[in-house]
C-alpha cells in the first residue's frame, strides 16, 4: 500500500510559503527594510567587500577540499557550496565572547571564527577528530551525530546564564551561543529537546537552521509539513525565515537574535533558506535523487554573485579588488594543499592518549602491548 | 561490609546514615566544596528525587544549582555536556536504570568521546547517577542492571557502591574526577544503614576493589546490591565449615582485579556474582582476565552466578531470576566440585 503523504488538508504548499527576510536580491538589488536595515546601518562598503572576501575565500577552501578528496588526500569532505552566505552572515554577527556549536559543514563559520583552514582537514583526512582548541576561537569541534550539538549549545548557554554573562549591558561580557544544524536534524529528538530546554530555561541560544532542502537524498517534505521556522512558535520562542543566500539579511537577523540572547530575552530560531549545491559529501551522488533543473534554479540565487553584482553596480569596487582577491584565493588554496599533504599520520600508540584524563593501568598495559607488537616487526626487519 | 563501618562514638561528625542519606550528604558536601557542582534531573528539586537522594538540596543551593529538568534523558545528558564545557561539574540523575537509554546516545557518542575527540583539550567532568538493580517488586524498566553497556565503552568510568560509607565517599570522589563517571546505586540497598565518620578520609581511592570477607576455600567477586547477598552466603558457608573470600569490586571500569588475582592464587576457585544477565557481563570479563592471570592456580572453571539471559522478568518471578544466597552457595559448591 502506498500512503499519499503529500496530500495535505491545507491546499497548495506554495501558497503557504512564508515571506523571506531579504535585503539583497539574487540580482544584487538592495531591498529596503524598515527594521532590518537598522541592524546593519553600520555596515560600510568596506564591510561589504569584507563579507564578499569571506564568501569567496571560504568557497575556495571548500572547493580545494573537494579537490583534495578527489586526489585521495582526504577520505571525505562535506561541501558547503551554496551555503556561504548563511554561514558568513551568522558567523560575522558573532562577538568574540559568543560561542558557536557547528555540525560538520560549517567551514565558513570556522573561517569567520579564525580557525585555520588546515585544521578543518584533519578530521576528513583521518589524522585526528578535531584539531582546533574550541576555547581559543569559541568555535566548538565539528559534531557528526546529527543534532547532538544543539543540546551542548543549550547546556553551554545555561552555563552562560549561571555565570551572569547575559543582560548586564556590557557588550564585551554579554554572551550568546549559536547552534548550527540542518533541516534533517530538526527531526531528531535532540533538537526538539534542545528547543524545550532552551525555552523553559530562557537560555541565551540562537538555533540557526540551514535549511539546504536535502538530508542526503531526502527532500524537506520527508522532514516536515510546516515551514521549519514555524516550529519555534510551538516551543514558545520566535522563529523567522531568512534568505539564506543573502549575506546581509543573514547578518541582520543573526545580529537581532544574538542580541536578544545576550540581553537575556531567550532563544530564537532562524531558518536560513538555502540550497546544498553540492553532494551531501564526496561519497554521495545527488543525480540519483534530484533534478539538474532544480540546481539551475538555485544557481541563479548564488550567494556570491549577488554581492558581486551589488558591489559592481554601486561602483564600490575596482578591478584591482577582484584581481587581488583572486590572487589571495589561489594562494590560500595552494597553502591548504601543501599543508594538507604535510599533515602527519598519528603514531599508532597515540590512540591511547586522551581516552581518559586519568588513564587506568589496564589501558596503559594495552598501549604497551601494541608497542611491543609493533616493535617485534622492527626487530625482524632491522638486521637485514 | 563489616570492615567499612569503623564507627567511633567519640567523633562528633559520626552519623548513622542510609545509602540514600549518605549519597545526599556526599552531594551536599561536594556542592559546598565547589560551587561549580550542579545537580540535575527529573524531580530532583522540590521533590528531592523519587528516592529522596537529592532531598533538601534545592532548598539550600537554589534552583540554578539543583535543576528540575524537562522529562527527557538525552536532554539531561546533552545539556550537561554543554554545562561541563562551560566549566561546570554536573551530576545528572537518571530516575531508573531502564530510563537511561534515551540518553545512551549522548553518553556513548558525546560524553565518552569528547576528551579523545578534542585531543585532550576538553574535559567532561560529568557524573551520571543511576539507581539500578531489582528485588523491589517494580514494574518493567525499573529493575535492570545495564552497567556492562557503559563498562564496555572507552572513555567512561563506571563504579557501583554497595553500602552507605562507600556511597558517601565514592560520590564525592566521582564528582572530583575529571573523567565522566557512571555511578550505579544499588536501589534495593538504599535503606541499609551504617554509622561512620563523615569527616574522616576515604579509606580507598575510587577505582579500587576491597576484600570484605577473608576466606580460604573459594573467592567470590561481586559488586553493588549483591555484596550483601554474598556476605550472607559467606556467613552461611562458614556454618558449613567453608570460608569464602568475598571481594566488593566497587569499580567496574576500570576493574581493579589485583585483589581478585591474589585471592584466586590462594583459593584456586572463583565465583562471580551479579544481577545483570550473564552473557558478556562484568563476570565474563572477570573470568577472562582471571584465566589470563591465574591460569595455573585455577582448580575449577570460573563460575558465574548471575541473572539469566532474558529481559528482566515480571516482579512475581524476579526472586527466581536474581541470584540469592542459595544460588551463590550453589555456585560455590560447583566451584568446589572440581
């Protein structure tokens, strides 16, 4: 029996689509907005060039990593192609004291937080499982279990509350936490529990959902019958949908939600409506489940092209800017390639380090057992 | 347990406490010593927990430190991870053994692995308290012994107290541990009492087992609620002229088996007793290691006296499922029959 799950009692889904918060159209036209304009009124042409640079360089890191995977230098890569604006807009809305909890696809947020691009590669090359110190950049390690980090972010925000680091009015003290996740994750129990915890505790956390339309092969309608941002209302906090390919809009709505958290006014949900232009990961084959026409449709909404059009049309850049950025981009990619190949494989016995803060003797004995076993080959090969 | 209650009438801090009150006193002391220690779980605040282990703590330490959480175990563990990352030391209560599983994912994929994943940069000093075991006539999911799942997971430490004195010290030692600790509380022994000095020093480090009865004919290794059962078995065996070494393992991950090896080298026979089902249980690991370490001393196979490999049964047959004095003695008889 086939159940027609597409049938709904509320008619044509398209008719129910909510308005996006959008400040920059796909054609690069600035759309005035009575409220959200006030949240980015400090943004200068220089800042927009900076955002453009973030978008371009983070995309370059991403495309280089895909290439490194194809060349066998990485075991896997999860491309963020198409999601740069959502990540840069939210990432640049963060203050140094704010704390971000990513999935495994937040490469542009990592860029904004100052995490070295090479450090992202260790996990995917298989030489470590997270090589940066989350305390240095307030950017937590990548979390692969879908949605698990939303609870960590919420708990961290509860700690921020207990530290009295919200609502003081001190812009360098008041702290927000941002939890990144995707449309697929909204079906996870952990995400729903995080919503509940954040709500009843009024925790200073922003739930930033990048709705990229796909959970591997499953389209959004496998996860939800209502626009995702509307879920927030049932949990008792505000939610909105933003054009996830519009870096200015993402910056504005993230600033609003983060400040709300810092002020002690509780959690928010942002649904950044975007599209995963690439495969789920380098092992995925999206031609099996989606149409090339959809991809073309979204290509016209590219997050980078619209900023470029805006800058050019407004005469806010010269050719030198683009030439310099091209050069910087290629240098970044070259350095990444070199650094990736230079990443050393871990020593076999290093797996015993950091299982525990205080390792038990039985574990240390296993380490010695491994070392002796490995040494036995060295002796055999030695005097040849 | 006899040697764990050196009560001295002269000491002013001496108190006669149940296991429940001892854990409560240990939590209280930990919270007094370190204002980063938090208690969180379902009904732990106003109610003081369904077993009253956290009774009075919210009143004295406030709602920010003794948190009545929403009813969702993954949420309890997952937010504890975040609180620990922020510098807190959460003590999570799982209301009953069988309810830990909604939080199992967070425990196994996050709590156990965060230190390793971060190359040692991050620590999660979280304690997860779980009342466990049967014998209380409860409905399904309220009598289980899931300790092996956690002892099988690298990155977690797992302990079980068996008496009030250990309960008092082990909870405090677990809270000061920088690794995550799963703390199993023998719920059917919750109301066992002992008098002891609350201001004394703990007799043992957390991860150490203890010989609780000296004997020469066979060794009995056990933990948690079965320690009392095995002590009763040892007393009964003594009347028949058999003396049993009884060892309270106390720590299940890591295991501290040196006292077991020493004992087995003398007695040549080992019976391992636990409520949990047999296959791949703690007893299986103890048997394997004793076989490795004491092979030439063994006079008989290692005998496991355990729950059976069934789901925990309805309460009216739990007495047949659970090891009792007679089944322990039967196990000893089998060991001695070789």
